[in-house]
C-alpha cells in the first residue's frame, strides 16, 4: 500500500490491530454496554475493510472525485473518514449518538515509543500550527512525523526506533537544515537550538 496506505492509515485507526477476526461481540449485552460494543464491532469492521482493501477504496474514491488533487496523506485520511462515516450513517438511531461515541474513542495511533522525539508524539493533527511563539515547530513536527512513518514502513529490524531517530536527527540538524538556508557570508545559526526550541 505504500507509505500513507499502511503506516499513516494505521495511525488513523481507533480499533483495528491486524486481528484475523473481529474481537468485539455485542451479543448478550444490554444498555450502554451493548451500544459501545456494537459501535466497536462495526468500526473495527470498517477499519479492517479500509486497511485490507485500501487499493479498492482508493480507486473508488478517485473515480468519484476525478478533479480532486490531494497529497497522498490527505487522500488517505479522506478515504478513511469516508469509510467510517459511511458505516456510522448505516448505524444511525434516534436514541443513540454513535458519531459522538466514535469521536470519543482514542486513536491507536503509532504503536512505537515516541518518547525520544522532540515534536511528534503520534498526534493526528499538528498541534503547533499557528504557534506564534514557536513558528518553526509545526514544520519540525511534520519532518518528525514523516521520518516516523518512513521508519514504520522501511525499518531495519536490527535498528531500534530510538537509534534510527538519533541518526536521522543528527543528519537533519547538521546537513539538512543548514542546506535549507545557505548564507554566502557564513551561517552562525545554532541549528541544534533551533530544532529544540522551534524558533530561530
């Protein structure tokens, strides 16, 4: 499925974790317990369908939206939401607000340790967008997220996430960031401080 079709898509899921069979069963439950289990059963089903049949969902969406030009990440998120909202519409009842219950479910997000990361902590939305105190934070969050998703798809099993991140961060600070702002008179910017503070 590629980068966004696997790692990013899985980070959007709230329930599906590669189980072969649906682990949720609402049979025999009543009241609020029934409603929650019923919701989880159907949301898991929708997420499993998108994960295992992403190519088909993608073709269907592109066929119905020929004039939409989105990035791969944006398209992946739109397709995920389309599948989930379609399932929720089929579940509609006058006495149960399944949409609100779904929104209250926490996302699984990325299933790796992100403690060593400076900015990205598995959030679905960029929490630093428009931050006036740290104007570079949103961009740094995106770089870390992109590195992380790449690691999930292509990680060498012999290299831990922490070690891979340290190597990426060192190269990013020492090579990539200075290259983004060449200064013919010499650049005295401490890019390590910039990376940690989110501002220059």
